[in-house]
C-alpha cells in the first residue's frame, strides 16, 4: 500500500512539475532568461517540486476555504436573518448532496490513473483504494477545519460542525458504493465528467433548494440537518465494506479511462468539424473594402453564425427579463421600492453579469482556428503597425457583437429605475447605461488584448499557456468579488467608465509594443 502511494505521488508530481516548468517557460519576460534545457536545470526542478507540494496543500485546503467562505458562510450572511446557523447548514446540506454526485473522488478519469493502471499496469484495486483513502482523508481534514471555523462563526452548534466532515465523506462514499453496485447490476461505468440528464436535474434542483428556499423563509431545522448528516455518515461507514470488497476495478477503469481518452481525441475533431460546418461556404460572399478591412469583413460574413448567434440569444433573453420585470412592477406595486434599489445599489453586481455574457473568448478562439492559425506563418502579419491596425479593427467588431445585450441590460436597468419611482439625480440614468456599455467594452478589449499578448493556442488549437489560464482565472475571481462591493451608482459607474478608457489606452500601447513578438503559434 505504501509503495503504491509513493508511485502515485511520483506520477502526479512528475507531470505536475513538467507542467509548471512549461508554464514558467511561457512567461514572456522570464522565458528569455531561461535555457532551452529548462527541464534539466536542477534548481528549477527543486523550485517546481516545492510549487507542486504547495499545490497539493492548496488542493486540500484552498478550494474548501473559498467554498466555505463564499458559497456557505458568505451566502448565509446575505439573507440577513437571525437563524444564520440554520441557513448555513441548510445550504451545506443541499450542496453536499449535489456535490456527492458531481465528485465522488473515485470515478474521475484523470491522466495519472491512465498512466498507472493502463500504461504501467499497476494493481487497479490497490491503486484505487489507496488514492481514494487519501482523497477522503483530505475531505475529512479540510471540512473539519473550515466546518468548525465558519460553522461556529455562522452560529451553528458545535455538534453539527463536528458532523460536517463525516457527513460529506459519508455521502461521497455511499454514492461511490451505489455506483459500484449499479455497475455490477447493469454494467454501466460511472463517469464524473459525463453526468446524465437525471443527475444534472438533481444537481440543479439541489442548488435551487439551497439558495432559493431561504428566500421564502423555508429553512431545514438544525435538528433535521443533524439527523440527515448522522444518517449519511452511518451509511458511509456501512458502504466502506462494498468499496473494499469490489474486485473489478481494472475492468471499470479500463473502460472509463480508455473511453475518456477516446472522447478527448474525438472532441477535438468534433469541435473542429462543428466549427467548419458553421462557416458559410457561399462563394458569393465578398467585400468592396481593401487590406485588413477586406480580410476582416470576409471573416465576419463567413463566421456570422459562430460570432453572432450567442449574442443574439443573450439579447433575446435579456429583453424578455427586462420586459417581465417591467410587467411585474406594473402588477405588483409593492415591489417597486425593492426593485428601485437594484440599479441604485447593485451596479457592481453587473460586472460579473457582463463578464459571463461577454463573447470575447469565443471570438478569439474563432479568430485563431479559422484565420490566425494560418496567417501567423507569414512575417508581414506580425509587423507592429499591421498588428495594431488589425487589432483595432477586430476590437471594433467584438464590441459590436457584445453591444446589443449590454445596451439592453443598461437600458433595461434605467427603465426599471424610472418605472419604480426614479431618482433625485437624472444623471444616474446616463451613468447606468454608459457604465454597463463600458463594462462590455472593457471585457471585449481584455479578451482580445490577452489573446494578442499571450496567444495561448498551439497548432492543434489546444491552450498551452499557463499564464493565459492564470489571468483568465484571476479575471473571474475579481469579477466574482465585485459582487461583494456596495457603492453608490454614480461613484461606481464613473469609476468603471474611467477605468475602461484608461485600460483601452494602456492595452493599445502594450499590443503595439509586445504583440509583434508574442503573437505567434505556440509549440
């Protein structure tokens, strides 16, 4: 068992270290200082190993810290109710049920399992049990620590906080055991990356119950939450026997891992095929423009279905939501006061909304797959003046794509403000509309700038830049935390407008200076 655990850690650490070294080598400034034989530099390997160990610690505690702070404790506090402890346990209860089906820690087809059980032909049962036990230990330690801290801060009783890790681990073990039993009965191999319709519906229903029921004053009593946790922990203890007695782990993982590798390979081909089918093959499409304007107009016309479809759908949904809100206000006058506060107090929330609906990532991916992927092989395409000129042309197009939903949302918020009693300062209407549009412009510029400065794709259209993924993750976190900001509409709106202007100017300078060197196909 100990030897298996050592080999397991060695495998994970090997490809994690190589991934870290590769990511470091891709950082624009640092890569010039590093030799091509970076994988053989002992000092860097030690540094990468330290980062790998830190990542293992973060994986055990970091994600759980964010989960408890934002999704449990933070969410419970938003309800501003006296029974915060009960709400905390209520949310935990339903989210744990959803998470038990989404992630049991046993049926996730990762590469290290493929290397160990398929390529190296290690004992599948021993490898599975050792790694599963390690994963459950991380669950117990992380949920015990943060369950006590945030549970007690929320006002939950000590006995309930102590039950939290046993409840979470017990439920995951129970679901894993039921999945093995189902495999024996029906021969269906469970796959956490390929959830069925029933599981998706169950997870959505649990999430809706977790956050929706407290809005109507419906909260599972503390004693009931404790009873469910105790039952789940007991069921988990009984389910351990099934997991230990199961003998067909090799058959399960052979099918699961082989299917996953085939699915990944076929997914790349399918994505490329879908992309090609969505491109117009009309030979009559042409343009009267010249130079890069000619190239851009042909690209937009031939890829209109890819580029505009999502924007059009989001615009329709946004328009329906605004219309429904305005109709509701006219029929429910008592709701006017509460709705009036949304545009005046919660404008920072719409930073996250604009981040979610922005089509910048899809636009840049389409650019690479169907245009830059070929043209980046020509040297003229990377000259500074040409890079900046095409950058601004593309920025104009991506802003046009993202503008309709932004205008509808901005105009809709202003209309809601007016319909629910208005504001003492008429300039608030203009600030709301312009700031929402500026947020859309910012994200359009941000995605395109990062694409030009880091160009994350290789010839196979796979993302190979760790820096790009890090920046995208940081963008998500910043936008998520903006929902916690409470600031007057005019102050936040004017700040957003000013930031957008400054960012656009700075991004243009950076693209002109660095993109000719960084805008290339990755190895």
